């Protein structure tokens, strides 16, 4: 390898990949390298769904090289994704065929947790992963409406296993599919946890890379029991910038730490309000709260998401932003959030991938 090629490769390997926050050399992501004229051909193996990421990564790598004096070089990345299975809480058995369960939780209601959960799942699916969603909010299931599945019922061909419904390429199960929408679910804690563990274990999920669980809001007995019983690889905490929401979110982080579930990071929802008339953004709920919470717990701030009327309208219509407006800024924010969450799981989780066959998603 010539001195120029060696210098360029060293610069490429020094690049901090945004989703993982690690240098490519540190994660061993560079699998191929060739300098052909003024074109840099780079093979990258990433531990998260990377469909649609090539153009963004190409621009970032070219800017990185330009900063080092290689402004005339063009980068052609070839990306492969290998999503491995990560370990869960001690004493719990992982679900067969489900590589990673990720819980999306909040310390209190009203922060947009379910909207974040459904767009997270859809973003992973859009990037090439096999994804399911379990709506664990027994008292206020939102996923049937958000996925456009209201009124539909799952089947059970053998009378034992439930076949989940599918929407936008994502498998879904919710208590909302099994009870009348106008019926109040007046269950005590043990009944709730029993019902949810049954929905989790009796659903025929098939092979999934990620199962997103939309957790009930709060940090009470139900949430703690679920966190202890469900084999979770990582958790995402959703909050708003408000002080009261942040105080509750702190308790959510502490709850998952107590049961040895790694928290992948913080999502600050409703970070700014986007005016429908002029597009002006304003921090109506305060600013910097999510970043401070993440810093206090040495966690990653996965995203700062806008309060945008389109997000609400799209979720209410059964076609959330990631699939309703894939080219929009709001959908791009969810895609970056999803890559950051999966990237964090990839670098901090413990590998149990020997239990599964190798699944590769390629983007040319």
C-alpha cells in the first residue's frame, strides 16, 4: 500500500461513526479498502440496520477526508449490516427467534412515548431490519390506532399461538386487538403483568431482529415487574424538556438500572415547536433538559424531536411519519434516533449471536 493510500485509510479509520459514537477502527468496521485513482472504495460492516444510510455516510466521510487535506477524493462506501443478539437480565431466557427486545419507557404519561416507539420500530424496518411491536400499555393501548389496525383481530390457527397482525412491514400485538375499544380494562397489577407476559410469549413473532415494547408510563409496581420478567436487551427513555417530566424520567432510568437493563439513551420529545405558518421553531417546554439528564447518568442523548402537528396527524391516521413522509425532516430525525439507539446497543450489549444464524442486510 502506498503512503497516500495508508494515510487515507488511517483517516477513514479515525472517522467517528455517528450512530455508535465510535471510531471505525475501534469497532473494527472497515472490512475492505482500496484507493483507485481519486476514488476511495470502503467496505463497512455495521452492527445496526443501515439501509438508506450510504448517501449520508458518504458525505460525512468525504467531509472528514477534506478536513485532512484530501478534498479531491470521492468515497464509495459498501455497507453491510450484521445485527447480533445481545444478552438480557440474569435469570431470564431470551425469546426464541427474537434477537433483541428493546423497551421504550417514560416516567410519566403524555410525553409521546408511543409515538416514539412506533416510529422507532418503523425506522428500523425501513432500514432493513425485521421488527415487531408489543403494545404493553394495557390501560391505554395506542398502537392499533397508530398502525392503522383498529378493529382488526389476530388469529390463532392452532388455538395455542397467536399470529400477530402486520402493518407497514412491522408485526404487532396489543391488548387493543383483543378487547373492545370502548371497554375499560379494570385489572389489577398481577393481572396486567400476567396478560402481557402471555401476549409476549404466546405470540408467534417469527424471526425478529428487534421487538419494540411500548411500556406503560410510570415507574410503579407494574412497570417494575415487567422490567424484571421480560428479557430486555436495552431500554430507551422518553421525556420532554419540562422539569416535571425530567424528574419522572430520572426514576425511569433508575428503575432499569435496578433490574440490570442497560439504558441505551434519552429521547427528548417535543423539544421544539414547529410553527405551521412560518416554520419557526421555539422551545416552548424549555431547552437542554434531555441533554442534562443524559449527562447526569452518563447516557447518550439519542434525539431531540420536534412538536410538529404533522407527527400527530400522521400517527392518528394510522400511517406514522417514517412511512407517511419518508423524505421529511421529521422522518429523518426518527431515522437518526433509530440508528443511534441500535448503534448504542451494538457497542454496549453483550453478544449472544451464537444462538442465531448470521443475517446480513446489504446496501450497494
